[in-house]
């Protein structure tokens, strides 16, 4: 018994160090005395679990397992592997969408936890197998019992893996092969008559408003607004595109605002003003960055500013492939995240787009935002637009 205690104590220290380097691999930082005490208590608890667990395995090796090094390593390994997998599946495995997703989940378990268990059980099996005792029990009945236990436990492990796969897999039809040709917007599209490219109009942390049309000039206006909680979000930058989708000019809020004129606000008629509304800027219509008094401004009759409505008839979501469970506090009906597949009907062909991870957390409270894909077009323009997640614009131009 004393020999078991000594070996268990030494192995406890060795495995604690191995656990630290295998899982943490970084120095511990303590911000308070309470953190030090809490960590020490946790380490002590783990050490006790290791010590008594190793003692139990050591006793089983010396008295319940046939004196074969292979069995003394394999029996503890398959037993702990089964227990470890069941705990991992209960705590860490969330619903998944495909066999590929499950393979990634199991590969993560094998590379991190199964490998750890293999090292620990190998060290323990070798430590309690040497030196070999002269009176070691070596009879056929014990060998058969050990082999039976090994077979049943290994089979239970395989069945538990299959059971988790069946229970956790999201119940949905398999992805039709025709959707494998759908590509994300940042990938090269196989288009014969059109060219798709991203417009350089995104601003970090800003939202891209819906597009606006200047009919008298056949120009498109894109407005980047702040993501603030203001009732009327301030304008960050304004872009102009010509009839063919070429970026011809832009201006940022810093050029137009000053300490006495802030923030920059876009009015429904296309004029720019500040919070007071007493002075106006007509840059969108004529490129003029100077401020003018509201009561003295003579507005040109041709200055019309029309918001483009989303062309919903041309864009259709044809399939939603669920990939994982996803919790959102602000969307209680949502249960799964995944990829959406869209058909966008152009004049000469159909653009096939895939949007991955359509939901994401927007804050630390678990609230979510939905990644939307919108299509805009106008008879006055020789191109059309896609807006993704209110953050990116993509232009679709006919090829010559």
C-alpha cells in the first residue's frame, strides 16, 4: 500500500505539470490575493482527484488486470476515453449540420483530450507494471475477463460516438449537390455576361445606408452613417457613382463639419445640415462644400433625391442549410445558424450567391444581428448593386 501511495503521489505531480503545459501553455497572472487563493484551492482539488484516481487505477492494475503491459495501459485508456467522451458530448457538443462538422468535433476531442488521456494512462500503466511482482496473478480466467471488459468498453465507446452523431445532428435534408456551385461574394463568380466586384465604400464601424439616385445627373449616391444610437445617425462619408458604376467623387464629414456645425445630418431631400438645421450644404447636388443659410437657399428644381427601393422580385433565397444551434436573446424563435443560398435573376443569367453564418452576436448580452443580402437596380443605371449586412456594397456590371 505504501508503494502505491508513493507512486500515486509522484504521478500526481508529474500529471499536474503535464496538464498545465498541455492545456494552458501560458504563465498564470494573478490580479488579487483572492485569485491566488482560488487557484491554489482548485489545484489542490485537482491534485486530490488525481491522487485517488491514480491509486484506484494502480490497485486495479496490480490486482484486477492480467499482468500484461498492453492490457494495463489499454483497459484504463478505453475506460477513461469512454467517460471523457460522454462528458465532452454532454457539455461541449452542440447540434451540427453535416458529417463534416461532426468529424471536426470528434477530431478536436481526439487531438486534445484523447491524446491527453493516452499519455496519462500510458504513464500510469507503466509506473504500476514495474517492477514486476513474482506473485503476480496470471490465470486464463482473469485474462478472459479483461479481454471481455476491453471489448465491451471499446464497443460502448464506438456506440456512444454514433449515438451522439445521431442525436446531435440537425434533422434536415442533405445539401443538394446543385448548391455546391454557389459562391460567396468575395469569391470569383463564374459569370459569362457580368462582372461582380466589391466597391471600396466601407468605413470601419459604420453602416452603409440604402442607395440614393440623382435622376437629373443619372448618378448614384452611397452614404456611410455612424453606427451610433442617435435618432438620426450622423453621416461619416458620402460617395458618388456615375451611370456606369465608376466612383467619381467622395467627401467625409471632417471636411464639411466644424465645432459650430456638428454632427453632419442627411435630410430626406438630399441636403446636409447639422443638429440645428439652420444651415445647409448642397454638396450632393452640386459639389459645393460651403454652408448656406436655410432661409436664403434657392433650391434648383432639378435637385431630386430618390432612395432606391430593394428589388425583391429579382432576389430569392432558395435554400437555408443549418449548420449549428445558435442562441439569440433578441430573436427567441431562432434556433439554428447556417448558410443561405440565393438566386439573383439578372437579364442574361442567374447569379448564385452563398452567405455563410447569417447570424452573429452583436454584444455581450447574447443579442444577434442577421446578415442580410439586398439587391438594388434602376433603369437609369447601367449596373446593379448588392448590399451585404449593411456593411459592404458589390457592383454588378455587364461585360462588353
